[in-house]
């Protein structure tokens, strides 16, 4: 049987990470990159972190754990069974080993001995099966569609389970990197019942003290943590501060020790600030507008194409303050990704207003138009977006570009939690969004375009027989070149069907007070370097803060070296 670290090296180098060091030669930016050597770890300290949004529920399978704010908090509360290393390989993390059979339709997961949840309940095979049966493999679960290929989990012994799949899934371990692979205590869930999402009990480096929604989540050190010597911090307080300027101000004032952002204009501002350390990472995630393919008039591909041809991505990136920060994106993968296709980039519709007008008129004059309105009636759209100022500027730019080719566009502001729930439930027409991530293309595209009736993560409600055909290749084929060709075929289809538009690759950034160290360079138990901080998702177990003594000693050392 093959270990996962060996079988995916060629197939899954999909973590296209670009670490950005700010230098004085770059557009007047100051040199505020963190030191290459963060120094020796220091124990203690209460870290305060400001996030871009709140999460509705902390129970995996029930909560909408797709936003960066939720993902970064999850890394404090939960441990994934599998994680990605810096080369894009899957490696066991909370699990001790993950091994497929010859046909890749049975995967044996061996757990580490001696791991317990925050409440003392053992992490054993029964707990894994209970999580699967009760939180994930049930109608109504947010994760139900993601694991439709998994039939059941079988307990082999105290620390071993076998995931029985209905068919071959070569990149199965990727399913265990997100919520499906975050075990929670069955004891706690049964104790709290319907309120279990308010009291998360995982195996992570920190455990819950209190949560006041839309105010703060307070965590303390998990003294029973399975990784010896970790975590370093005594506790973390997470605060949702959706207003980007307020978040930066909280860092400048010292009210917060670290802040998260995925906004280009804020990254630009942070690059110009001294007396902070700025961590950046650029991956596949991109700004976009997504369309609900079940809602007229955007259920018609002509309308979606017109919306795409009307868009000038470079202008949208400019509005977001992303010049020199966010490369324009034309597909699910940025130019540094091994999955990127020049052919797709050339075919993607953009910056042709005349073609957009022709498509608009084709729909407007169609007596069988899907919105049922009389011939000649203008196309009316609603664009939902967040109230953050840069996104409102973005929404107004979309509105102007689309109005210019004949659409009538009204704007609607909602908070992030409402937006995510509206999209999952299909209660929207078009919305500002972030599309793509660092997962394997099969996982990403299977989620994004799976059967609408069982896949709540298909936010666009778009499906197509060609996608199903190519997903079968991605599911069963371990050879990279064959898989890449299948990905390209799907991307080419999307250039015609256009379930979404693109702006530019989203920069993930965390800015911190200089005393905060090691926000990016986390490692596996064997010392292997991890995948950094994709979408500003920090691995908090290995973060520390310099105390007064360590800080003064470092300052004295630096002064002595000058």
C-alpha cells in the first residue's frame, strides 16, 4: 500500500504560493518584512487578532467554514487530519498515516495515540466514525455534497478507520484538509445538542473560554495538546472587525497585535507602514462576481457572457487598489500555478463592449427570454456585495461597466455572514465573491460544479456533462499531464458558459506588531515545512510573542550590530 506523500508529488504541485518581501525599491514601500530568523520561541502572552468577519457556527458540517476568518480561527480550535506541505504534497497531520488500496476506493487512516479533545474525550476510531455519520454524512450538512463519494467509515481497531468510497478518488486526502477532517468531541456535541456550534470542542492548540458573537472569541492554551511543547501562547482573542480601516487603526493603536486582510488597497497601505511586520502570500484565490445559473436572467449563458465581455479586469483591480499587487486572473489558477493554461487565458472573454452589447440585444429581443419579460425590455440585475468601502467601489465599477452595455443594475449591501448564507441557499442573482483556492482541482471543481441538489458548495448552481466527464478523469487519474489536460478542458468550457467573472489574484496578508513571531513558517511534527498561510489562515500553535526581556535583548543586539 502506498503512503500519500509518495503518490501525489507529481500530481498535486498545485500550491502556487508567492511569498512577497516588501523592499524599499518597490513603489516606495518600506522594508517591513518579518526577519528571516524569528529567533528562539518564547512561551506566554495573550495575542489579540482582528479578523475580516464573523462565523455563524463553529461546528464542522454546520458552520459556513469557507471564509478566511473562519479558516484561521479553525486552525486554533481544530487540527486537520491531513495538511499540505510547502511543495504541495499531502501529509498526515493529526492522523499518523493515510494509505490507499490499489484502486484508491478504500483509504485507511491511522490516528496518533494519546490525542484527546479539549474535554478529555479520546480521539479514537469511534470518534472519527461518529463525526462522519452525525455531522457530515447527513442531509442538510454543509459538507454533505463534498463527501458524496464516501459511502461509510469502518472502525478497524481503536485507532484505525477505513473510508469506503463508492468509486476511485485519487486525491481523497484533500477532503481531510478542511471541515470534514476536523474532528470534534462527540461527547460535547451530544451534551450541547443544537447549541454545539456555540461551544466548539476540538483537538486544536487552543480551547474555548467564551464567544460573544460579533464581538470576540476568547481562547486559552490547551494544556493537553498532542504536540509536545506547543502551543507557545497562553491565549488568543479573535475579534471580527469587518471595516478594513478600523482593523488597520486597531493595529496602529496597539489595541490589536495582528490583523488579517485580503484587500489589495489595505496591503498597499500596510506595505508603506514601518514598525510592523507584514506577511504576504499569493495563491489561486481571486476576486470575482458569481452568477446564480438558476436565476433568470443570468441563467442564460448569453447574459453571463455579456457580463464578462463588458468587464475590464485591470480597471477592477485598479479600483481595488491592487496595481502591482494583484495580477489579473482569467481562470481558477494564477500564472504561477502548475495548472495555469495560456490557452484559457487567451480565450477568456473580457474588454469587448461591442460584443457585450450584441449579446445583450440577442437576449432582449428573444421572445423566449428566460425572465419572461416582453421583447425589448432591458435586462435587470441585482449585484450583492459587502459594505466595505473598496468593495462598494468595486460594485459601482461593475454597475458602470454593465450599465454601459445595456444592463440595468441595482446594488445591494449585506454583511458577510448574510452573503454566505444567501449564496449557499441560492437566494441571490449575482454577488461579489472570492473564487478558487489551494485545494486539488478535483476537490475544488467537484465542489463548485457538483449536483445542485446535493452540493451546497456549488454556489453558482451551474453544472454541465463535460465537467462531470472531466471530473471523472481528475478523480481516477494519478498522472499529472492527463489531469492537467482535463482541468484545461473544464476551464475552456467556463470561458463559454461563464458562471463567474474574474478580477485579480487575492493577496493574503497578516500584519503584526514586531513582537509577534512565526506567523507563516509552521512545520509538521517531523519538521517538514508547511504551506504557509493560504488565504491568511495562520497556524497558531507555532506562533509566539516576545516578552519584555526577549524584546529588549533583541533590540540591544540589533543596536550593537549597527
